[in-house]
């Protein structure tokens, strides 16, 4: 078994001249708000994947399911492996790309693909902190792959709790064998704390990193792999919001390795991101480490500077004047209220948009001269639940209302926030996925 890690959750697994590629993504994601890192020559990377037989797509987020990467790397003609989701959105989007060979597998089943035994595990909670959430949708997955007598567990960024993980571990051990190698995400792959304006970002970053290292220790004690490498949730912020890169709450490999050593954990931590590989040979007790590919850019600071002037996708949209935009918001707000009521969701906070002609934060705060206006969705009666203020460019808002963009991607990368008190209510933010215009609404002339 040979495992190569390129970036984020982009991992390949080889055995006996067969090849599974997991979540290939290069370039931009989240409507231009995330940039993959390290960066590679497209031609060199494509040459590494010419022998790929199967492509595993863990879930719909576009740093995992990225159509442009599938096209540019020439992967659309391969066989695809996905979970059988309750709502088949991922399958239908693959079909729209012209992909015809799609294997939908049920979770907690062992499936054979060439020399590989593959099991996919579903999302069981909506966040790894087990916070209460009324919009607990079926989205993420993890995967276990067995080949050459070895088992590799790839968490991806499935928000599994420790209880969830114990259930998965028991299944893997019983049906595939003990886990030899595991990649686990460490740190936050979310907009907190770096996009929140009214907090101590540096202090919160350190707190989250310390907690994530503690959680990583618990995971490694539970899974007991011999080898571990961090993967998932890594990216750069391009464009004008790139000033917030330094406060993304993700530990670097040095911090991870130091923590593992301090805890005396019997696992070898490996830094594979950037085209490095780990190869294990069946029945020979031989382990080989090396590099399959050299990145074209592997210096984080250089990459941030390189992408400082990048444009976001919403900058290509022409949004309507303020009056028409408010009319759209009123209609989308009615849709949101209906769906929230039908689903019996509990909205805890007062939700308000601060809407800008152009959102930028050169000094760490948005420019008040660019503020077009405010729009409040709801005022909650619970005073202690407080408020969530979302600073957003009017073109990004327009793109979400009209479904050019997905709210999850924009909220996770292209907005700035103020939250008082600083308490996370997952349902409140997730519910904004309902703040859209329906097909009949889109036929209306909001400019009239």
C-alpha cells in the first residue's frame, strides 16, 4: 500500500497497479474564498493520476467535490465511489458532468474494488463538539481502505465525535482489521476565529489549537494507528481577506509532532502534505517514505503574497440597486421563515446583515464608507442569546439569494462576523441555506 498526500484531503492510495484518488482539489474553492496549498504544476500532477481507477468523493463541499479539478486533471472518465446519500444531490451533480460510472455504497458495508476493500462511514453528528443542532443534515463521510494487509482510515473532515469514532473503530477492527495508518484533520476548518471581528483572534486561535491537539491525542489513543499524518481543512485565504490568514486555527506539523511526543503516544507522525508518500510492503515489514512530486509553491508566506490581489467569484456578478436587492431579501426572508417554521427550527440569535458595496478589511475592520445598509432577519426574544452580525458584500449576498452561490461556501470564507455573546449556535448559521429565492421568485422583475 502506497499513500500520497497532496493537499487538504487530496490523497491517493495505490496497490498492485491499482489506484484510488480521494477528494482531488486544486485552485480555488468556496466561490474564490479558499486557495489550495501547497500548489502544483497541473501537468505534473495530472501525470501522477493517469493510472487512477477510482475517485472517492467524500461530500459536496467544493474543496472535496471540485468539478474544475476533475476536468483539468482529466478524471471525468474514471469510476467514482460515493456514499448512498438520503438526498442524491452529489450523484446527480456527477451525472451532470457526464460521469456515467458511479458506485453508490451503503455505509458500514465492505465493498471490493480491485485489490481494495472499502468501507464508507456517514456523518453522525453535525459538529465534533456535539453542540445541539436542528439542521443535522446527511453530508460528510469518512473512508477506510484495506490493501496488502494494511488498513488506512481517512477521516476527511467528517465532524465525528469520540463516541462516533469508537463505533467506527470497532467496525473497522471487526471487518477489516487493526488500523495501521490514519489521517485526521486537526484544527478548525471553519470561519472561526479568524473572520470574527469582536474577539481576541490570537487568543482564540491558541485556545482552539490546544483543544484540537488534545482531541487529536484522544483520537490516536482510540484508533491506535502505527502511522498518522494530518490531512483535511488546510487552505489559504486569497484576495483582500488574506490579512486574516495568520489567525486560522490550525496547528502546524511542528506543533502536532511536539504534542504527540509530549504525550508519549506510540504513533509515528508523518508530514506527507506536498506530494510525499508512505509505502508499506505486505509481509516484509518494510516501510518506505519519499516524494512523488515537488510542489511549484511550498512556501506559505510566498503563496499568500502571490494571491493577495486575487478576485472573488462574486466580483464577476452585477448586483441590482439597493431597492431591488431589499425586495429580493424580503422575498427570500419570507421563504426562510416558512422553511424554518416548517422544520420547527429554533433560531437563538438576532440575525442581521451589514451589506457593503465592496467588503474589504485592510485595517482589520470593514470600511464604513462602503456600507450600503442593514437588513435584520429576526429579533429573538431571548436577550441572553444575543446577536450575530454578518458583514457581506452586496454581490455575494445577491449571488446567494439567486443561488449562483451556496450559502455554506460564502459564509465559511467571504463574510466577517460580530457575535455577542460569543456563543456558537449551529442551527442559526446553517438555517441561512434557506434564505434563497425559489424558481418562481427568480422569474419576477424585482427591479420594477
